[in-house]
């Protein structure tokens, strides 16, 4: 494993620079919404098509939006370098083009607006109560977000799944050779969600049997997708409460797969889940853990997105979990009497794949 520079090695600032940065944070809810509207309502797209820039009046006519609204949105976007202003004409900047053309940025914007924005008002209450108070206030009286996912109102539902799949599915093709290197016959996919990884596994190897472990609401969706793919004979599903640590997992599996699953639990729950997984694999079986660790990223921008996703878990998901450091997960694995035998870094969107086995 290669040593990486600690993220967020901030440069020295003058007092005035620090004050300015603080005000950017203080007003960030306002600038977030202004930029989102500029993107959604076509202001950025229209500016991108203009070679000489446009006046607010010209933009107002082009996007069919009140001149007043165009002015306040543009001025806010100007303050965060999304647009520039020269000779009374606005132009799009490189930052503005990122919002216009970066799929990752658009997915992040939709996710934070549609899923997280209102719930974050209850972040402090969520911390104090160890409960996702934002979820309860915005989406309904659920203990966690997971049973609610398939019934979330639109666009929250689409934005949640777009975010989840964007940051997980992209890693699957590169890690399949590692998962199948010892020719496993039985795979357990814990937290299988809509069944996407299990279906990919069934396509990858003709005789592999896969079992998805998840909550009933997700299993219902997975069964539909499995049937559509024609793999009902090789992919089965079971519901096991992963928070009830007295319930064992079925035994005899060559591989147990957990993709962006353990970050949905608190420290002690992760350790207990790993112990149950250890009891479920064969003597030479492997556990594969795919996660994005904020302390194991090449770039600060990736670490920034990951570490702030923890606040979603606090206010919306469950009130107890977070995006972990790699050092945290290695500690949990050791406590569970397991050991890491292979580490595959920088796969997918900053993912790290840990191959884990029973301690010898």
C-alpha cells in the first residue's frame, strides 16, 4: 500500500483571506441555490453558446425568466466564479462549464438538493439524538433511510439512486477479476441493493451461484431486476437483519462481497458484521470490501466529497455511520480476527478494494 499525503494540507492565509473564506461558507446555502438555478434554468447553457457574452436583459429574454431573477442569480454566480462580468456582459467561466458538462458535479448537485438540503437543517439534532432527524422531518418517520428508498418522492428517489450507482457501478468491471481469481462457486452479496453486482457476477461466470442479503424493500426490487436478466435460477435472495448480531449468515460461501455497505453502520456494528461474515465463508474463503476512504485519495477534491458525505449519514441515513478512513477499517478488520491479504487502490471513483481472509 502506497503512502498518500494527508488530505486538506491547507496553505497559510492572511487574516483577510481567512475572513473571506469564512463568509463563503456562511453564505454557501445561498450560492448553492443560485448556481443550481443558473444551471437548471438554462442561464449557463445560454452563456456557453455566446462568444461575446450577454447582458442580463438579453439573458432574460432568451431563458424566459424575470429580469430581476436573472440579475440576482448572475450576481451570486459572479461571487463564486461561475460567471464573469466585463463591460456589462456576462460570460461563463471554467467553473461554470464544470456545472454544465460534468456528470459527477450534476449528480452531486441533484443529490444534495433533492435528498439532503432540507434535512441538513436538523444536523445538530441528529448528532445529539444519534438519529436521522432530517429524514424523519422531511421524508417520514423512519429509523433509517434504507426501507424508505424505493418509496421516496421524486426527484429524491432518482437522485439518490443516481448518486449511489455513479459512485459504485463504475468500479465493478475492474474488480471482477480479483473477485473471481480463485474461481468461486458461491458468492454472498451483502447489501445487494437492486441486484446490479449480482447480475454482473452471473454474467461473468456461467455456473456461479449468488445470494443477495438485504432488507425486504430492496429485495423486492432486486428480484424484479434478476427476473428481467434471466438469472432467477442462479441468484437468490434472503432477508437477514444485519443489525441483529445474534442472527448468523448462511455458511459455506467462497466469497462475501460488500460494496459501499459497511459505511452504513457504526463502528461496533461493522466489527460484528465482519465477525458474522468470517463465520460464513469457507476455510479459504475471501471477503471483499469496496469503499471510498477519505484518507486514501489522490486528490483533495475526492476527499472533500467523501468526508462531507458523512453528514448525509448523520442527518438522513441513520444518525450513526460515516465515511470511514482506511485506518479505521483496518482496525475493525483486525478486531474481527481477519486480515487483509490484498489491497487494490485507485479503482473506480477513488475506491479501495480490500481482500480479506481469516487470520492464519
